């Protein structure tokens, strides 16, 4: 019994991190739908973040953000949010890993296009106008990118009406399989 427990514990210790790393980053869900703007700041009072947040809260900033089909991701002091709603720690770390950023103490602002590629990466303070200009300069193909359409539902097989069709035999349901004996 002890050997089984130790084997199981060893298996979990080895496989656990592998299963945790398999989670899809949040940006995969945004691909083809929106343009994520990611702000990574060391604290909530960082001057670069405060000035960008102030610009985003203004009516012109909100309108421009909505017109360009953007969504805001923030990672402030390792706490991730998407449009003000908290992300779980695994999603936050998956987002950071997917960006492949180097170490740095400055605030980073990253714009990701609908195609999932980085379109702008800036360290330090940035004006919202500069972000909007980067979106406006994107090629027309990226601006019109849409998510792949789901496959069409299969059409039901037409059935004959009751007048010209024969009544079919009722099919007896098959018996449940017998359990195996050990």
C-alpha cells in the first residue's frame, strides 16, 4: 500500500505542472474577435498606468476603444483583469507566458491584433492616441479579420409523409453489455 501511495504521489508531482501548463492563454479566446490591449504595471499607482487609465475613462477614450473593437487586459502587481473583472491566477500566468516578455521593472503596454500577433510593444508611459493610431494603421485585412465560422449544422434527412410511406418495424433496443468478471 505504501509503495502504491508513493508511486501515485511521484506521478502527480511530475505530471501536475505539465497539466497546468496546457491551459489556453486568454488571448486565444480573443483571436479573430477583438484587439487586446495589455498593460503590465508593477503597481496600481504607477504613473504610466494612472495616465492611461485616466485617458481610458474619458468619454472619447471609451468611444475610441469601443469603435476599434478593443478589450483591456491589466496585470497590476501580478493580479490580472479583463475589462475590470478578475482573472484566476492560472489565466494570468498563461497570459504572461504567451506574451514572451523579458524581465523589466517598467510598465509595458502591448497591443495584440485580431490575428493574435503583437502590433505594438511599448515600455513606459504611452498616450492613448498613440495606441489608437497603431490600430488605425493596421492593414485592411487585419481590420476585417473575423473568427472562423462554425461548420454548418447537418440537414435533417427528409422523411416521407404518412400517406405514401410504409410503417417501419420497431427496433428492439439491444441489451446492456455484461460486466467482465475479474
